[in-house]
C-alpha cells in the first residue's frame, strides 16, 4: 500500500490522460476529475478505471512497481492507450513509466486491490481484455556536475574568480593558459596597482596593497599549462562599518536582490557584489593581455571619456596614437589634461557632499587579429558586451557608432572598402567599430561602457529593513565617489579575456589546416625550417 501512495500523483496523471484521449470530443465545460480511494471517475458517471491491482516491491530500480488497471467497458482500445502514454517520456524526474499489454504469464493472485476484487483463481489470460499493465521504475540517480554558477568566464581560456570583500582574500584560477609563457607576479601587479583602492583622493580611502601571489601553474618563471592560482589577501577590513546594512537595504545596491535570490548574504562590504571581486579579473586579464601582445601585437587601452556632465569630445583623442602614459598621467585617467582637470573637479564637488557620480569608459583595441568572433550567438560584440556588462555598476554598452548611428542613413554610415599599400582590405571609416557581422575585421575596435553613480553614499535615504519595515539609512563604509577611474583596468581586463578566448577558438577551428591565402591571414607567421622551435 505504501508503494501505491508513493505513486498516487502518477495515477492522477494517468486518469487525466484517459480523460483527454477518450472524452475530448465531448468538450463539456463542466467536466470534472475526481480520484477517490484509487478509483478514477471522469465525465458523466463513466468509470474508466474500476479496479487497480498492485505488486509490492522494495526496490523499484531493479523490480518495477506494477499496476494493473481494469477498464469499463473492457473493449477499450488498449493499443491506442499504450501509444499515447508511452509518448510521454516521464511523469517526474525520478520515475520512469512504461505502459504495455498485461502479460498472460502474470498472475493477479494474492494482489491487493482497491475499488474491487478478483477471484484468487483468476489469471491475466482471462482478464487481459480488460486490463492494462503499468510499470513504474525509479530512475537511477545521476551524479550532477555543478559549475561555479556565474563565477566562470571563457571556454578555452577559462577564468574563475572567488572571494568576498571582507573575507580572507580574493583571487582567481586560470585554466587553459598556454604553456611556456614567461609569467611572474610583477606581470599582474602593474594592473592590480592601477585598480587598487586608496590610490588618490577621488577613490575609496580603503588601504590595500593588493599584492598578488601565484600558488600554482608557473614553474621557474614559465607557465606549465596547468591551472594558475592567484591569491590576493584582504588586509584592511572594517566589518563594523556595515552594521546598519545588516538590517536595512542600501538603495540601488545588490543587498535586496541577494536576499531575494539566496535567502542569505554577506553583509560586510557587499560580499561578491563588491568591486573587490574584480581583482581576479584584472589579474587574469593581465595574463590575457600578455598573450595577445606577444602573439599578435594586440594592444588594449581604456580611458575615462566622461564624468557626470563633463564629456570628452571624441575628436580630441586619436585612437591610433593615444598611449598608456597619456592615460596614466592624471588620477582620473583621461588622456586630455584639460578635460581631466574638469572631471576631477566634478568628482571633488560631490565627494565632499557625501554623494557620487557616474561616467563612461572608452576602450580601444589595436592590432586585433582578423576573424575573431562566431555567428550567430557568439558574435564578438555580443561577447564583449556580456563581459563588460558583468562588471559592477555598468549600465550601458556601445561599440562603433553606437546609438548615434541611428541618426545616419545607410550611405552615411557604411564603411567603404579599399586596398592599402600592403595589399590588405581595409575600411576608409570605422563606424562599424572594428567588427562586422560579429567578426573582427582588423580595424581598431572601439567601445564605450557606462557606469552608474556609486550606490553607497553618505546621504540619508529612504529604504526598508529585511523584516519589511520602512526606515531611513545613512550608509557608512569606504566607497568611491566615482567608479570610472578605477574601472579602466577592469574594462581592459574583460576585453582581453574575451579576445584571448576568441583567439584560441579561431586557431582551433580555422587554423589547424593551411588557410585560404587569397582570403585569410595566418594567425602565426610562416617559419623557415631552421626557425621552428622544436
């Protein structure tokens, strides 16, 4: 009897399907389904299942639990039933159901019944015209493999970040890095220093050196091809600054949605929603930038092009010649000194009031190999947008002409082709942003990423508590009055991770065999036999 109770939901579904198969033509709006004591009644007093015979078993994996359903009238088309029911692959994730004719060798003797009785001397041969056998077998449990949900990016060059703002530390694991590449902590530290807090008055005052340590994947200064583990300790945590946030949600922050999703959250510093998580991205992005630079001479540069209402005119910066030194010449990371001062003043104005502002980071890619990106769902701009928009505080992404292109006609917007002095196909303009049809065309890739004002501010705001009471909150803690100066290396890192992953995909798919030299460019230079390094 306990087995029958266990599968009662399946019996309910069986009877409902009988209702659909045989009574669909009636289309009576008052049809009802009832199940009482194992007897299914449908329609107007039509007893579809009048008796249920069961077999008891303790292991439904090896010995299926069998049901014998007796129908009234007995001349129903059971073959039709079997066809319909076996087209349903499963009733639940843990139960397999199979319908078949009742076997003549199977006896119903000594089987418990609900809703009727059969003589102990009866056998299925004499009753088969009225009975249908239902076999219910438990599905073998599968070993589930769970990926680090939301914390891993890449298919070939895979990066998983870990850690929280006020935990013991943060870091990343890089899987798929090519072997024999010279690599040390100093290669990553340059970009980590550009990202670290406390570097100027317009960033958070939290003091962290963000000194990284490589724990695996590098031997004697060379990558080994095995996972690279990078760790950065947290040394300046102040968990007590967040006591109010443990009770009340910060407006426009991830506090509320983390509770809605997980039912629990790390209060101190926002946990994984903190920008401190991006340390793992910047460290791994530095490795990706090194690979791209060494392999193809690819250069990735980002700079601040807008802070609040101070907008850097596009024609002031030549993306062909702008340098890292120009970008790093001031604390806001704008390559134009005049506009840099205006941006710094705008940040200072809101900083002293306990408020914040947003801005825009422009990123360019020079010498990007042609052919990166794949139709249709893995277009290069789609991957770049996903990567950039995964950064904290991002609110918008544009590449090429962006939304401004909607004001142009086709004849104004199209990038006309020409052949340069080296015989390469080029475009005279670059409104496509270096990407056409989701694939890089060799021109400069340019994109712009919008960042909102920092959510945590020192001004009184209305909010609610975790127990759903309205209240007011003045958030404490140390936070950036504007995130864009420190977002510059973060954007570069995410763009590098996309491009190195796409580069590996392009090499694996399209460069294993000789390329079509009339249309394609080899990713690797053609070496003379004496130059081959093995």
